């Protein structure tokens, strides 16, 4: 809930793509991760974390992969460095160490080699869904969560399914609530058509379509560090994978040469990123586009990818960027999104029917529902 509460606030968090490697083979993996996938030097990520300061740091440092726990030393270091300046850390894991073929099944304990990393982060989140269960049994996931809960760790689950009527989700969410007596929050989202899932999901699911009304993109609020150190304004997997050429307006820098203060400044002040955050890409294309054939694209993110190709759009956005009225609209949009609260984000980007499950385990928040 705390993390989602900050979702619309620019640069209040940063994502670290710790590694693309993962020993699991989930059919829906959005990053198409494998054990021999790409991995870049640990030092690059560590150095960037050391550029956070008490006066200029993100509120949250979010680590994922691939499987971030394949690099436990790096996870611990980034968490420790972040805590030293007042930032809190979060990790998302697929719990590969609890997979069917691992000795976790017999020992029933989290491997000692991973303990320092897990102990160092402030919040531990596990992925669980139909495809994960083919690799890591549900019972093993529950055992890991219980072990951590009993130690007083903050834990949550990130679940995916095909939609509100998915019977698998209905059964799983009910079982989690029963098993943990509502102490484990769940963020439930639809399977995204990226990575290995794009081979089959696009054929089944119709992607949401927005209108040309302003539709702010909160996802562009937090910088995302890719596996190779490149920093973009959003983590759209097609862009990260290079399936779509990186739109120049989403590029924020590279952690090999840019410090947090530089990345933050670009995230806050890049005119195109600001405009996308405030109104969404389709509104910008409609309002400022030249209307030339080839400049229009179907879909919300698809429109974003080609926005800079129509020179009229960045030109008009740059011209408007310093107007007081534009700054006011951006500020008010951010305020309204923050006021709308975390549930709005969970509904918008997750499955509405299950949005309130993010409030579990947080009694002060539940009274707000
Ligand atoms: S609209 Fe652009 S910035 Fe927002 S999620 Fe889509 S690609 Fe990313």
C-alpha cells in the first residue's frame, strides 16, 4: 500500500533490473528469462546506489529480475546502501530455491546463502500464479512466506491470471486469505503480453483501448534500470527488450555515467515524460500531432513509442513545457492521483475485482476502503 501510494509521484522510487537470469521456465515470463540470459557487472548497480544521498534519494528501491536472488550479495548491498540514506527496499522473487527439484522440499528452510539478502530488504514479495506453480509448488511458496511472517517480515504476493473470471485466481486468492488469516497483501494483475507470453496471449486477450481524453501515465513516474544499466522512464518490456526501438523521449541515461541526481532531474523535468505523465500519449498525439500518415498508432503504449517520430509533438510539448498553466496542470494531476490512493492504481493496472486485496495485512489502510 505504501509503495502504491507513491506510484504517481515522480522519482519517488527506482526499479533495479538486477539480472535477467532465472532458473525457472514459466510460460508467461515477461522478460523471457533463462539461466543463461544476460547479466551485467554487479559493480555498475552498486555504484549507482552509492549516489543516493540523505538529501536526494528515492523513497523506495525496487529490485527484480529475472530472479534477483541469483545475486544475493548485490541485493544485500543495494538494500544496505539504500537504508543508510533512509530509502526502503523491496524485492520480488519467484522463489526458485523452493522449486520442485531443489532440496528445499526436504529441508523446508530458506537456504542460508540467501538469508543475508532477504533479511536486508524491507519488504519481500513473491510471484505466484498458474505458470509459477508448474515450477514451484504452492505449498512451498506458502512455507517460505510463513517462515518470513513468523519472523516479523513484511511480505506480499504478486499474482497474475487471465482476468476477473479466471477460476484459478478465485481459488488461489481465497486460499491465501484463509491460510494467512488476511495478513498477506496481494496485487492481482492480468498476465501481460510480453516476453514468452506474447507468443500466445495476444491471440486470446483484447488489449485495453483508451480514448483521446487525457489519461495520465503513472507508470512513467519511476525510472527503470534495465539489466544492461540503461535507464528509461518506464519499464515497458517491449522497449526494454529492444523489440521496439527505444523512443528517445523515454531515455533517461545510463548508470555507468549518470548519478541518481541526474536521473532524478531528467525524470522530473524532461518535457515529454512530464507531458506523458500528465495527459498520456494518445492525448498528446491527438492535440499536437501533425496528422501525417504513419504518425498515428493503435493503442496507448504503441502511440507513445512513435510520439517523437512526429516532430510536431515534441516541438509543441517543449514549447508548452515552461508555461505556468502547464506546470499547474501537471502538479494538480499528480495531487489528484495521490489523493485517489493506491486502490486506484491497483484497479487501473491490476484486476479491479481483486484490487482491495492489496490492503490486506495493513489494518490502518483497510479502514480507508
Ligand atoms: S505510455 Fe509510454 S511511458 Fe507510459 S507505460 Fe506506455 S510506453 Fe511507458
